[in-house]
C-alpha cells in the first residue's frame, strides 16, 4: 500500500479512502463490515433453506426423493466444474443421467443396485469427459451416489426412518457448530494444515462432543432403545463427517477452487454443505444394517 504522505510536514494528508484496509496490523472497518454482511447472508440463507429441507424430510416419499434428486444433480454438476476435463458438457450430461438413474435404481431395487449403476456411469463419465483427470472426474458420480443412497436408505426405513435421518443430520450440523466454537475459542495445533488451515484438533474434539450430545438428545426424544450407544455413534460420525469435509477441501485445493458453487448465498455450493453428510450417511446406514438389530440401539 502506498504511503499517504510524501515526507513533507507541511503537506496535509488526504482524507482516508474507505476502500483502503489500512496499514498492516490495524483493524479496518471495511473487512469488519464485509464479514458482518457475509454472516447476515449466511444466516438468512439458512433460515430460508432449513424449513424447506426439514419439511421435505418430514413428509418423505416422492417429495423427499425429489429433494435428493435435485441435490444430486447439482452436486455432480459442481463436481464436474471443479475437476478439469477435455469435454465438460458431455461429462456433465453423463454424470447427471448417471446419478438420476442410480437414484431410480435405489428406489426400485435398493442401495446395491444404485451403487452398481453409479459405478458404471462413473466409468462412462470419465471416458466421455476425457482429459488427464478422467478417473477423478468419473469418481464424483460414485461419491455423490453412495452418500445420497445412504441418506435415502435411512429415511425410507419403516418406522425409524425419519428419526434416524434427523439423527445423522443433526449430528453433522452439531459437528460443524462444535468444531467452529471450539476451534475459535481454543485454537491450538492444526488438524490438517495443508488441506484446511483453519481446522484444529480442538475443533475436532469440540465437534465430537457436540455431535455426541445432539445424537444422544435425538435418540432420547425418538425413544431409541440405547441412547448411550447413540452418543458414542454420534461422536464417531463427527470424525467421519470431518473426514468428508477434509476430502472435499483437498479436491478444491488441488484445483485451486474456493467454493464448489454459488447456488447458496453465503454458503457456496451444495457440495460445500453436504460433504460431511455424504461421508457419514453411508457409514451410519452400514452400521445400522449390520448391528442395529443386534444392539437394539434405535
């Protein structure tokens, strides 16, 4: 930044430029206002989105499936925008068709069919898109399909589907809140500085505590058989969710991308919002399918 004076004591300095952030080490009004504005946009966006999402989840059925399909299409579109390809439009069209067919296979025949279809379209997307990153380009179809397949499987379970879906949703939300609060207030060693410089080990622990408590509360309110198990599973899902967050951060850093998209004002893209869920939902689905009846935890 250029000096505001030329060294002549008789020269009066010009009025301050409101766009100038000021000398290093000073607190500028403009960045503060910008951060406050960003926070306001984020809060307003959340207030608009939350009732829509929770309403569709509560109703279930084809309305919930439509919400998942919309999110899936946007998510794979964002993925094909992040990962470079020789032919982006054909890759995006193939990925979109693939994710929709995979979700239809999920509804008709279950998760195994959905994952099989997604794997086939992942290969086709890589071939159609071409380029040096074709493998990672196609992987996006499978990545999104597996995560959303887990969410659909959980919600569509008879009787317990709604409460289990809310369980994984609130544990991941609580992970983000707990990690942010602990990371800002405690700080300390970085969790993965090369991937996400702002994440700390204190934040991870705070996220685990938040997820465990929220998970326990949802289990109690849902009348689950073993809220103590739900508490432990919630803490484990926090770790999985943070791993999912770091995975997407690593992909964006690899290609020098800040946000996966601009769909949600103040929040970025769909992938930025559901990266933790995409990792946690299939893990919870596998756990419940394998050990749910044995532990009688829900």
